[in-house]
C-alpha cells in the first residue's frame, strides 16, 4: 500500500511543467519549487497523525472492554478526541469504522470535556496539566486513555505514544488497564513497552 | 503582466492540487497491521501547516520553531511575525509595540502576560519592553490575540492580548548552552539546565546575558544607546497528587542601558539640550500557581505573583511593587453550558523620584492602587459540535475611575473541521495610568528670542488630570479559518472599532511669569476629547509547499479615522503591512530562512506634534547547520536591505534613530 501511495506521490511531483523563463523573484521561487517537487520524498514516511489514528484503532481492536461498558452488542464505540484541528481531522477518518459489532463514533470534546460517556479518549499535545486532569478523572473507569505527550517520565494514562527517532513507541500501563477492567491481547502487549511498576 | 500573474496562480493551484493527491494516501494507513505501523517513519509536516485554534477570536500563534528559525533575539522582534501587530524599534533599547493601531513607546491598549504574569505597568498602561525577557529557546509559544480580550483578561486588553508561554520544565530537561556575537548583537550567551527533582517534579534554572550595540541617529551621528543585560531564573513544576499541579517560577535581572536624550532647556538657543544618560533597571518576580481538578469538567486555578522593578534614568526613578492574586474556576454546568468564573485582586504601589531634571514629575510622588475584578463567562453549545455562543463579562473596580464592565458576545460556527467562522461584539476600556492622572511634563520651551511674548520664554507643559476617564472601545469582529488538503491554512479576520473618550489635551489657563519662574507657562491638560474609528483586515496564510519547504505570509490592513483635537494628533499605524517567510531545509541538517517585511507609511505621536515615518521594506536571513545531533551553528543577517532604517519616533525625549543592518553567529549545544 505504501508503495502505491508513494508512486502516486512521485508521479504527482514528476508531472510538474516548468514555467517559461522569468526574471521575477516569485517565478524563480516557483521554478525552484518545481525542481524540489521533482525530487522524491522519503519512501517510508507517513503522516504522523494518520499513523496515530491507525495505532489507536488497533488498540481498540485488541482491547476488550469490561462487560458493563457497552449497554448493547451494537452500541457505538464512543471515541473522544481532545486536540487541535489537525488531530480532529485525522480522527474523523475513523468515523463509522467497525470494531467487532460496534461502530466508531468520533466526538470532539475540546470544549465540553465530559469524558464519562467515552470509551476511548485520545488527548494530544504537551499540556501536562490537562493530561493530569484527564488521568485523574478517568482513573478506574472503563475509559481507555491514550495520549501522545512527549518526554513523560511517569505514565499515569493507560496508553502513551512516544516518538523515538521518527517512529512511534507504544507505552502501556498494564496495572492501570487492569484496574479499569480492560483485557489487552497478547499481540498488543508483545509490540508495546509494558509498564507495571507504576500504577 | 496579467499573463504572468495567471501563470503563477495556475502553478500554485497545480501544486496544491498535486499535494491534495498526496494527502489522500492517508487512507492506506489502515491497511497496515500494528507491527508495521510501529515501524513506519512518521513526519509531522501537516501539523505545522495546519494547527489552527478553534477559539472565536483573532489568534495567531508564534511557535518555538518560528522563533528559532527567524533568528530573532528579542520578544518584540518575534512579534513582527504576527499580523495586526505593529512593532518598531525606537532606539537600541526601546520598542513601540501595539495591536490594531495607536502605536508608540507608551502604547496603552495592549495587555501582555508572561506565564500568566501581567507585565503591563500602571505607570503608563503599557510595557517597558526593554525590561522583559525570557530564555528564547524555552518559549513554548506566543499567543497573539488581536481585538478586545477584556471580558476574560480585564482592563487594558483593548486591542489585543499577548501571552508569552514558556515550556513546562519537563520539556526542558538536560542542558543547553548557547553563545555568539556579531555586529549589532555584540555578544550573548545563555545556559539552562533542567532535571527531575522527584517522581513527578521537574525543574530548570537558566542564566542569560547580552550586550547590544547602539543604533545610529537619523543625522548619522552616534546614538549612544548601547546596553547590556543579565537575567536568571527558575521554574519548578510538580504533580503533587493526581489532581493537583503546582508551578513556581521566578526571574531576576539587571540592565545598564545608555540613551541619548533631549530635554527642553532655557539656556540653549533652540530650547533643546542633549544628554548622554547612563540608566539602569533591575527587577525580579515570582509566580506560584496551583491547579486543582475536581473532575474532567471541573477544575480551578489559583495564581499569585509578585513583581518588582526599579528603573532609573535621568528623568524618572520609579520603584514599583505589584502583588496579584487570581482565581479561576471552570466547570460544565450541564451538557451545553461551560462556565468559567473567577476573581482577582491586585495592589500596585509605586515610588517615584525626579531629582535630576525638572522635565517630568508626578503628583502624588508615591501612590498605591487597588484593582478588584470578577468575571463570568458561559460558553453555550447551541448545536452539538457545530455552533457555540459565548457570553461573558469582566467587572472591575479601580481607584481611578471606579467601576468598569467589559462584556463580550461571541459566536463560533464550525460546519466542517476544515471551515471555522466566528463573529464577536465586545466592549473594552483602557483605564487611566499615572501619566494620565498624576503627571506634569515639560513638553517644550520656546526661548526668549522666538517667544510670542518677549522678553519671556514660554514653557509648554502637559498636565495629567484627576478627572481623566477611561477610554472606551466597542469592537465588531468577524473571522474565518480554512484548511485545505492538510498542507495549506488560511486565517482571515476583519474588525470595526469604535473608540470614545480617547486621550487628548486642551490648552489650560496660561500662568504668568513670577520672580522664581521668569517664563510664561502654557499648560495642556489631558482630557478625553478624541474619538474615532479604525477598521481593517488581517490575514495569515501557511503553505507547506514541500515536506521541506514552508511559506508563511501575513498581511494586515488598517484604516484609521480619528477625530483628533487640534493639539493631540494620535499615532497612525502603517496602513499595509506584509510579512513573508520562507523556511526551507535544502539538505538534511541545513535550514535556510528568508523573511521579507514591508511596512507602510505611518505617523508617530510626539508631544510636539505628528512625526511622519516613511514606508520601508527589509529582510532577515538565517542559515542553520546542525553539525551534530546536539550542536547547531547558525548565521543570521538582520535588516539586510538597508544600511539603516528609521522605524519609529518616540513620544518625547528620544531622538529619531535608525535600526542598522546586523550580522551575528550563534552556537547552540544541548546535552
């Protein structure tokens, strides 16, 4: 899949028709842009938030919620997002995707931060206070908290995504997950950095 | 010409379209399994291009990366990136900074906070920019809010609020040492070290210093305004419990600043004398902040700060102590009402001395003022996730004018995550400062030889008035934000501002000569005689043209219609302002930035009348080379297009000075 998308990318860049010669600065700049757009882009890279949404979707797939978390078999999986427009737009892509018998419903809870109805909360950014508030409010509840705060030394949420050398690392606080009644699949725990000493 | 424009336009559209195709690739990501996802390299290119606030106000954010890549070394220079903000250097250690017009060194309609600490001084309702500094590398972001923010932030947030926010100490772990120098930035250095102090406690300390060269006077003589400064500080952040976050931070500084000043004098033929003044300032502050969470929808913040400065130049020696406490509680009343309410108290006391010249004095010399405030804001969700109405008001009491109210109504509409529109109507006031109320300023002297009443010279003074009232603004604003294909964002806002009771002055009764004062004094009394309207448009546009190339364009237009009194001609800000930045990484480890700025004709207010400032265009450039993972070398050229350029003229005492072309090199090492 990546290969296909990359070839689209390259084709898009390669088709660039260069304008006729001009003395203007703007022209020179655009010409240069053309030259750059011909250059190929690093083939293994994907957009950060696209990857984060996909990882979070996988988290939902490989996590079992406690029974009482869903009122019915086909109830929506309420997926709440706190973050700027880039983050919100990225998560919109998950809307209506199926996880077992549940459909994903995306909620932007930037304004009214009521998390009690959420099955998953994804919180983006470096605001450590907001993060602490969320963790305090979600503690022990069947709410899967996922954050992407960089440079954390202690993990008080269930899942944390860190960027290390341009790749994502998955940190899972298993004690907190168990406390909230989650069962996480072995496949998930195999690829994650599992933290247990820090409930 | 038209053909060229069409061709360029076509090319831009084509590039955007080609990138829209690139952006579509994201859907493929869901076909990857977890192992593959954690193995793929990620880029955050679109994040940089696209992050836009969803607040119903005209907000522009200057990021840490913007500051670094622009090569700026001061907070005012960083603010030049924002649309709608007028920044001009008056001399080496003085700036004029304002939002939406009315610029001047003593500009008074802009509120500025550093980490929640209000740095505006009630001495003149403005900011001594030369005394404000932070470790530039530790700035998380600068939020520039144009338009009235008074409903939340209170009096003096008339035309804008600037929030300078430094990083959490957990994000500045380890060491950073920088140093460098050049032609105008003669030498500078800084060192910061951050460490973990406990399980959930982190801290940092820093020290910085610089020496800056003098500018050049407009007549090409020396301007004698070189200066230096040393500043140090700390910050500790702790998560005391899961629900209580505590921050304490502080700074202290000392600065020697030279200035070439003029003052009205009887003993010179033209009534003006000059002095090379060696001035100094020192100060310190400490801020404590506790944030407690009741639930995900309810939390409060309690903040206390103390700020002190001692600033002495030949005209005025002022020592000011400010004590402030603020409380703010946010909670969701129900599913559709989000309430913020709070209150605050401030006591600000100032002692002034005028021992060295008779040019200015305050009566009373010392005074302390109390400011009480309360505010309430309700954000009402009218249509889920689409339409919000915010109603709020600040209620204040101050010792100058008594009770003030400052309401706002704001509507935010987000029909689609890519489209956001907002509109607002607000009232704001600028309360009097000590110069409005207590000052007597000797503005000019007409020597006996040119006097209309020989043989007596004439002294013109500006006198504050205890009856001076608040300046009032009624502002109407609309805005729209748009993002396209993840790589392009546009932010447009327009405003119409109606001002009443603006400051002016009118001539009072002349005072005849006496034996002790053998001259005629013509006082001009400060009053609220001016009014007027301004309107304008501000746009900012970000285009991530390639993964390694980004453009930032901002354009501001302002039209000023003031009904001025004959004796007080308010400053008129540049009608057009453009800032265009290109940030490119031509190779890995190399960054290259070009920043072009255009500033239209403007006029400054001075106590002796209007002073025109001509339009100018200038350019900065920065070349950065990451020699090693932790070491970066950079070369910066500033104001490259002219040897020197007049940017502004101060209200009084300061001669016109020109900002010069400068180069500096810098080394930054982190460990």
